[in-house]
């Protein structure tokens, strides 16, 4: 069964998007399973079919090793790799046609330690994709947007898997602003224009960053979505189906 990993900076909307998209798929009778890979999360907006917290307990780690919350989270992020067989077994038992994986809150614990790429590579040999969330409220500033592009390129460099780019929480901005951010992803010149209009002396550096990214050949279209209004889910799903199944539905 194909697997999609939801990734993004802390608070970018990974968990709520996992909830909204899985519910939306279920409404169209698609057979989907959700996986929580965040060992530190206390409350989730969905009931995961597979939950890493059954195997890795951050509270226990703090007690057992005398760690603070951050140290325990780092240890937990490393330990989830040891549980990959259990997670794979639970995913198999869920017997769905598509698996959505909600990754740990702090992206660096997943993307920039050894366990994340190991899990993505080893969990399945079936088609997979990463979904990278750009938080719309953060990305509305062109320099923040450029920083996020760089982060997403760094994530791509770690996983080397097909990556889909979402503009999350787009219900929080006026349509005009959302269109502007989407334009930046479609047209680097539009992004450069917005950067040039800034008074900020840092804009020269941002402009050079845009050039560097263009040289990497990383071109992508941001898909605006909202986990509150379900806007953009159809569009996103079509893109995902194309990548994971060559355009077929997951469930017939
Ligand atoms: N308005 C609005 N709020 C959202 C949306 N998605 C997420 N949020 C809110 O943003 C906050 C963070 O959302 P989460 O889904 O927990 O984000 P996350 O990336 O899983 O966060 P961590 O795992 O804690 O790093 C919550 O208060 C959500 O209610 C959205 O589409 N629209
Ligand atoms: Mg989360």
C-alpha cells in the first residue's frame, strides 16, 4: 500500500491536515489508515490506526534516563527507528489502500537525524511521497517564504523521494495573499519582484537564495489547502494519485 509522509516545521499543521485529509478520503469511500509517528504528542485531532506511542514513551525515557523533555524527545526520535518492524506489522494489519503518516512535531527530529530517512526507506518498498507543508501565515513574507523553500530543499536532499508542496492554513489569509504566494511558486520572477519591493537590507541575500534554488532545478507548485475548510484537498488528492498510483484511485 502506498504511503505518504506529512512533514513540516513545528506547528505548520501536519496533524490537523492528517485528520482532515483522512476524513475527506473516508467520505469518498477510500480505504485509508493513519499513523502517528510523533512520540511526544499529547493530544491528536484524529484516532490513529497505528501509534508510535504504543512503543516509545517519552515520559518513561525522562524518568529512566534523567532527561529533560528535549533530551527525551531526541532519544525518542532515535528509538522510533528500532520499532520499525512493529510499525510495519501494525500498518499491514490495518490493511488499507493508502497510509498517511503524521511525522514528529519538530521537523529536525525526523528529517535531520538518522531515523527519519531510515524509516521512509525501510518501512515499505511501495510507492511513497513526502508532503511538505508551508505555513501560509509564516510564508506570506517573501523572505520567510524563501527560508521555507530552502528548508524544503534540505528535506528533499535528505529523503530523495517525490515531494508535494502544500500551502497550509490558507483559510487564515485573504484569497489575494494566497494567490500571491502561489504565484511565487509558479514564477520565480514574481518572487524576485516581491523581494525587491522590501525595504529590508537582507533582501539582497534572499534574492541570491532564490537564484541558488533555481540553480538546483527545484521547481514546484504550491497547492493551497485548509484543514479547517477542506479547501484544496481535491486538487492535492489528484496530484497524490498521479504520483502514487499513476492516476488510479487508491480504493475501488
Ligand atoms: N485556521 C487553521 N488552523 C489550522 C489549520 N491547520 C492547523 N491549524 C492550527 O494550527 C495549530 C497547529 O496545528 P497542528 O496540526 O497541531 O500542527 P503540527 O504541525 O502537527 O504541529 P506539531 O506536531 O505540534 O509541531 C493548531 O492550533 C491547529 O488548530 C488550518 O488549516 N486552518
Ligand atoms: Mg503534530
